[in-house]
C-alpha cells in the first residue's frame, strides 16, 4: 500500500510539473506573439527604407559615364558607401556548405555591387526607381521573421546594363537588338522577393533574400 502511495505522489508531482511547464510555454508563446505583432511596423519600415535607398546606388556615377575602365582606387569610395549601407540593414550569416539553395546572404550582396566595377563603357544606368508593395510579414521562429513583397522597378539605361535588385544584378540587355548599343531604353519590371530577418541588439536586420523577376516590359516610347 505504501508503495502505491509513493507512486501516486510521484505521478501527481510529475503531472503538476508538466502542467506548470505547459502553462509557462503557453504564456511565453502568447506574449511573444503579442510582442511580434507590435514589431511588425518596425520590420516593414526596415524593408521599405532598405529598398528606397537602393536607388542611390543603382545609377551609374557621373564620373564613370563612358569610361573604358574603372580602377580599384576609383571604385573604392563607392564600394565603401555600399558596404556601410548593407551593414546598416543586413546581419552576417555563414552559408551552410552542405545545403543547396538559391538565395543571397550579406557577403553575396557586397560582392554583387563590386561586379558593377567591371562593366563595359556603354553599360550605363541613368535612373532607377523601386517600389515595394504588398509586404506580408510573418513569424519564422524565435527572433526571426519572413517578409514577402512585390517589387516594381523602372530603369532607364543603355546597352547591356546591370540593374540592382534586392538579390542580384539583373541584365535588361536582352531587349536590345543589334546596333542599339547606344540607344537609351526604359524598362518596367516586377519581381517577387522573400526577406528573412533577425531581431538583433541593433534592431531587425535582413540575413537572407530569395526571389526573382517575374515580368519585364519595354516602355521606352510611352
């Protein structure tokens, strides 16, 4: 009889501890979801600021227009400004060497901009605007969030110019025909992107992006 009483006490104690644990997890989850809901405007602001400021870097600097070659020394100040911009909105994450996927991390984004140094003299971007729409934010685990968005871009450019996007440089030159290297084109494009963000001591920052351009339309004569 004593044996069964001891077992019952142990069982009751275990049930109480399990109940306390379940209640604690439930309370934590509720509080965490409430906090995340309150943080959504901040996350959206980070994304819109990041996209809006990309315009500053998308246009070919005046001093590089028509240049045959851009030296490392000439390009260095522009790369440094880009790196400062990326450091403000991105947080570094190491790529998993065993995983296979198509996305972009902080190191890729910095390398993406450096590739613009090695364009031909005719590859020039005169204007580029970005408009992030339909931003949908959801929780992606502890201190993490994902944001999906539609990005509308309008670029005015010449030759096989590379246009900055949140994920890679996109060439619009396939619209150009032979002999049109010096013609100025205006193209409207739309893309779908997913940004993954992390809550850091400096606020929410992006650590991964994936997506692609879904449509392009020549509006040169509109």
